[in-house]
C-alpha cells in the first residue's frame, strides 16, 4: 500500500477530488456532510495500475483545523496539493505548502481543480512558482475538474509516477505509530487509526507508549482484516490493555526500541526566530514546547510530555498567532545538561556541523561513551569503525585516547594518598574518569599500568612501605616455626601492624587474615587440612586445637573459614569432618 495526504485551502475541492479518484466519500461524519467541509481526517483508497493500492488521507483545509491537517500530513511521505482555478492563491494553501516544506515532503503532485469553472492557466503558473522554493520543486502540476472528470487520467498517471518513486520502507524497523483517530466499536472495543510509516504490526503484538502497554487484538487495512501489516500503510488497530488515555497525538511504539525524551536539541530553519512557546507538530502529535535558542539555527526544545524521537526526525514549529511554521531537524534527542554559564553557546558550536544524519562515528565524537542499546534507540546504525567496543559500551577513539592519558596520573595520585593500598579498584577509577562502567576503565589500561584482581597498579606499587614490610617479615619468621601460633593483638601493635597494614599485607600475598586481629601464613589453610587428616574422623574442636598446636582464639575462626570454604564440614553435634 502507498499513502498520499491531501493539502490545500478550504473549499478548493480536496474531498471532491478524492471522491472522483476513489469512488468513496472521505467525509464520513454527518456534521462534515452538513457543513460541506472536512473536519476530521478521512481516508479512501483506490488501485492504480502498476503501483497497487493507494490510500488518500483527506485533511481539513479550514484554518481552524490546521492541527488536524498536520496530524494527517505528518507521518505521510507524499502529498496531493489541491489549488482551485477559480480562486486566488489563498493563505491556507500557503500555510499547508509551508508545512509540507518544513516536514520535508518531496514527493507530490499539484492538482489545479475546477478547470471547468475558470481558466486554469494563471493558477497553474502561480502554483509552479510557489513550489519552486520548496521541497516540492519540480512536482507535476495537473489541471482538471473533479466534477466533469476532465484531466483525471493525467492526474492518475502523475500519481503513479510519483508513488513508484517513493522509497521502500523497512518492514523490520521498529514501529512508531502516531494515533490520529480513536473510537469505540461495539463488540470490539477501542480502535485507533494511523499511518504506519515503517515496520510491521501483527496481531498479538505488545506496543508501548506514553507510559502504557497495549496488546494488538486485531489489525485492519483498507477495511480488510489482516494478521500483519507493514508500512507504509493506513492501519486500524483493535487494542486491549491500558487504552483509557489513548487519543489523537498518542504514539505506540515497539517496546524498548525508542528513547522517549522531553528535551531535544534541534536545528530550526525559518523566516525568523520562533517565539518562546510555539507548538511542536510531529506525526499526529501537537504539543506545547519551550524554545531556547543556543546559537545560529541551533535550539533546545523542552516538551510538555516525552515523545519517542530519533536523530534525523523532521517536525515543525508553528506559531498559531502569526500562522508561521519553522522546519525542525532533530539533532540530539538525548542531549547533555547545560550546567555552566556559556554551556549553551558551546553546545551550539558542537552541533553546528550536524545535519541530522545519524552516523556512529559522529555521535561518539560528541558523546564520548554510549551504550549500544541507547545508540540503537536514537536511530544510529551500528557500523564498524575505529571506536572501542567494551561489552555493551562504545567509546569514541578520541574519548578513549583522552581517558587513557588521564589514567597514570589518577593511579599515581591514589598511590600517594593510600600507600598501604596503592592499587585502584577499577570501579573507583571509572568514577574518577567519569565513565559509566568499571569495564571501560579496565579496557583503557596500558603498560606500564596493569590490572590485577580488578585493581589497577602502577609501576613500583607491588611492595609495602619499608617499615611495614620489615614488620610483616618478622611475623612471617615467627610463624615459620609455629604456623598456627598467631601473634597477639599486643604483639601486632608492638610491630606497628594495624588492620590497614594487615589488609595490605594480605593483598600482597604475604599474610592471611583469618579474622580481625588474627593472621597466619598464606598457606595455613592447606597446612591445617594436612594435619587434620591425621585425626580420627569426625573430630572435636579440642582435638583440632591440639593437632594444630594453637589456642581457641585461633582455632575457632580458622575452622569457621575452613567450613565456609567447604574444606571441613560442621556436624550437628559440633564435631567436624574433612569436606
């Protein structure tokens, strides 16, 4: 299926033309037929030779319904601009054309209607002149009469050529469906409609959006029940779940595939600067935003509610009072906070060269570090490059080099501040580098730095301070003859070995801290098991104490450590056996 939206001034014959092309009436509301103008979005379809089904979204042309018009045009890739031969170029036509231009609609046909009521020549010339400076430049301009049918074949031919040139959307893309109508069907429940630009919606799919989760109970396209529909297509979805707040402007997405944001950095293009509080239109959504200029053409928008946006999205700002529109290109839907004076101007400089095309190398150059999932949510293709890949994290080459240069200084500073614990845990190093994961810091380590047991060591940090090393050597000598006669607290204090020093000795592999204030040689566990093997099994604590030649102060925590290591097993009667 292909989808084309109409545009043009009220009472210029849009609905009549759609009716002539399709044989169906897009004005389905009684109020629309009574008043003779389109109020809500309507759509009809027909089959065109060579391109298949083409659905027309018929939008209102009255200035009071511009919001509705934009909700119909927003997600649609092609337009049919309608101009009446018996009317001058009208303000609403100009506004609709400006909106199509701002949205980047480059596939279109201009239909000059009512050629049976007036010479279409002037209207054709004016239309060609007006579209020349827009994205519709070069679009065919066809004169016709919806009432008599004259020129309809030429219009159909032009539509076939235009539709055949539309890009083919990706059926596997993540779904983002802007809801443009919501109603209730007796016996079915809630139904929403919208234009699906890409991706596939299937019966049974779970979609998310605006903090809600819904399940697709039924899918309909062109009034036919389908098990699945791929974009571009007009779809009606029968939904169940959290549907109470669904309305026009709501958006349904593939769960987890989109980044929902209320702050976005954009490029704004237009005749002048937008006001402080314009309206933002994207898809079928219309919401208030706060516009903050940051530099020439670069602005930050704060949205009244989060939307699923990606780099390269095209939307528009509108000032209803001045009937002016501005083109908006999304540059960064996940921007950094502006914390310091002058940060806005610096941010504008960073984004000055951005053109809205998502490129991984460019984004990593700006962000430094990014998670793979967030990159995909922002619509950035995962491509090969010279960036660093660390698990789910991607680190730009420039960021990796800059971070790696900082490491030696940070490790050295830590060693000076903690002489008994000179090795820096990678988690601490990550915090000081300002990166989100310790694995990133570990991946940046280069010689002479090295990683040992999750800690980064610098050159010359293997040994203990001389005074501590001498005291530890004394303890080692005393334990050599009596390996389980752990020095007393008084003896450790006499040697200047507090808990910090003992911990450092243990990390260096010189002692084993069995419990606070109790240290043995590093191989004491193996020696203890070897001696306990000579006892009758099971054995008592007293027998173990005598075999090891030590005191209850030492044997109790030692046996507890052996129990936890599975090398001994404590029985219900408090005796033990080897594990």
